[in-house]
C-alpha cells in the first residue's frame, strides 16, 4: 500500500523528469541523452535572442500579474472575511469566476477586448489577464488566513487608540503576511506556466515562453523546448525559495521592533 | 452600515467584472457578425445567426456531446486517481504528508505544454511504455486518440484535486477513525461510515471543478489527441487562428460556456438527488 502510493507519486513526476532529462541532450532531436550529457541547448537558449527575450517577458509578466492579484485580492479578502455587508457572497463568488471560465474562452474574449481598449500588443494586457487568473487564488489563501485569526486582536488595537490605517499596517498585514506571500507566489508561478491565454494574446513584440514553445511543439521540436521548461521551473522554484527565506527573515524580531515596547 | 467593505471590495470586483463582462459582450457581438470577407477577422456592422446554425449542425452537436463526455471522463478519471492518492497522503506522518503533497504539486512548477510533451514522448509509439508492451505483442496506440487526450488533461488536473481532497480529509478528526476501530468496526466499516461521508463534499467539489476544466480542455486534446479529437476549445482556437473566422470561434466560445453551465446544473441536480 505504502509502496504503491509512492509509486503513483513517482509516476506523476515522470513527464516532468523526462522533460528535464531531455534538456541535457547533445542531439538535435528530442531524445534523452543516453551516453553523454551536454549543456549545448542551454548555451543555445541564452544566445538565441527570441528565446531569452521571451523568458524575460514571461518573468516580468508573472511579476506584474502577481502584484495585480495581490494588490486587488488582499483588500477584497479582508472585506469578505472581516465585514458583514450586503452583496458579500456575490462579491466573493464574482472573484472566483476567473478560475471557472475556460481559458480558451477567456483568451478568445480578451483578444478583441484588448483591441478595443487599445492594449493590444502591450504587455499590460497579458499582465491584467494573468492577474485576473491569480485573483481567486489570492482570495482563497488570504481569506482562509484571516478566518483563522481572531478579529479580537484588531479590535484590541482599535480600543487602544490605533486608527484603522494603523491597525491594518501594524496588526493585520504582519499577521497575514505569510498568506499574502503565498498568494503572490501562487499567482507568479501560475502566470509563468500559463500557456493558453498567453497563446491567444501573444503578438511578436509581446510573446512569452509558451508562445515560442507552441509552434515548436506542433512542428519541429528541438530540445530548446525542454530547456525553456527547465529554466522556467527553476525560476519558479527560486521564487519559492526566496519567499520562504524572506518569510523566515521577517519572523525574527528585528532591532527596530525590540525597543518599541517601552 | 459602513462604506468601508465596499471600498475594499470595489477594485477587485471592478477588475473582474470589467475583464469578464467587456470581453463577454464583444464575444456575443462578434458571434452575430458575418464571416470575414477577404481581409479582417469579421465583417463589422452585420447581424446574422449563421454562426450558431453552423456550430449546431450534426457535426457541431456531436462536438458538443464529445466535449461534454470528455469533461465527465476527465472528472471520473481525476477522482479515481486523486482520491486513493489523497487517502494515502492523509495516512502519512505530518512530514511525509508535506513531502508527498509537495511532490504531487511539483509538476505544476513546470509549463503545462512541456509536461504534456513529456507525457506524449513517454506514451508515444516509440516511447518506453509502448516499447515494453511491444515485447509481448502489438502495442495499442496510446496517443493521438481520445485516450491520450483524456490522460493528458487529467494529468494536468490531478494535482489540484489531490490538494483539495487532502485538505478536506485533514479536517477530519483522526480520533474518530480510531474510536470506530476500538469499538469493533472493521477497516472497511470505519472507512465506509466515517471517512467516506466526510470526504463527499470534497469529492463533489473536486469532481465539479475537474468536469468544468475538462470541458474547457485544450492542451490535453491538442497535444495528446489526434486531429479528430477536437473539443470545443481546440476547435475555437483552430477557427480563430488557422482560419481567421472570429465569428464562428466567438459563437463556439459561447457554446462552450453554455456546455460548462449545463454540467454544473447536472451536478447540482445529482447532488440534490443524492441528498434526497
């Protein structure tokens, strides 16, 4: 039973491992390196302006999308978790909608929409689209973190004379910071690997990695495809590590906080 | 009543409504336009129901039925894989649980396109699986058909379903199972009477999400299916990008939303029927 479970997990990892393995191939074809391993395609990736530009664009889009998702999603999560107001449930369901709309429909709809609002060919279009997709995730994570914390702490701060803004900055935000970081991370990784809306919205001047990978997969695939995936997965892992390290550092009381008690 | 919650909720709500409603209105309008004449993607200013007629002819309705069935297939296969896996992960120690969940979610750090490409290579005619079967006899074709498409799309959804189900299971007080066992219930009885009823809300939710995502499937059918295995999403991409027929693609997008909503209505009906 135990072996079977771990075996199933290993099976789920196989396609991922296979793609990483292929990326070290010395051949022109997408075959795993059997004899010698080579970094040839990584060098090629770095030297090919189209691929490296797409990687940079993917990373900046993901960063922008995660900022959009967090800055719009966090206040919403706070409103839904801490206030009872008319339309609360509707507002919460509307924000989940982007996760339920089929991405092909979203892409097909955003395509003419971005034309009309004159954002076609601008990176802002894709950043907004990916921010939209990240919003439900941020809402879920931050809301459940707020639900898990007693509102009494905030009330106490208010009672002791703090303004609502001070409470938000000094009490609520530090408490939910791990959740906000987790939400930002999820939105970042989601955007980095989102391959369908990106496909619909790509123009030659704004193409992200999936848009470059796509024709390759359909026609002549080279190990560059595998390299692209390995590098973007590595970037995602790096972001995770960064967030974890940052969260860890933030938890230690800094010298600034120490003297404040008196 | 304070204005504060409205001020906090307004930016996100406006963003979502604007970015969903605006495109939705345009999709409806374009779906009622005539096909492009020469250059352009549609003929502006025209009104016609022609696109809806085209996508609901015999071939079109078959595509809708196939898309719907594909979504149900994805949901069933997702639950069949994710639920046992979630039970296994739930039974582990806290450390093991975190490790196993992390490994299940690890593929989600890679691009879906490339994951499915890896899967295609593994399942393909020259891949290791077919090669292994070939030592015993003629291997069945595992890709370029509905089977491949189903495996591919399910593969993308399973990690989320596992996450959701483990989350649901971890809210169950493990002492209840121990108590039942102590009171003489067999392992099966403890599962059937305690774990299973507790899991059903999670199973419904995971199943519904998998069905909706399966109905909107694009990457699975596109990369692991054959040319004949076109779901609505695959066909609308083809219409828009290969043929430049935006009106037809827009009409198909609306049909796709309708199909997804139909699946949710069916699921809600099933839930009520099970509860009664």
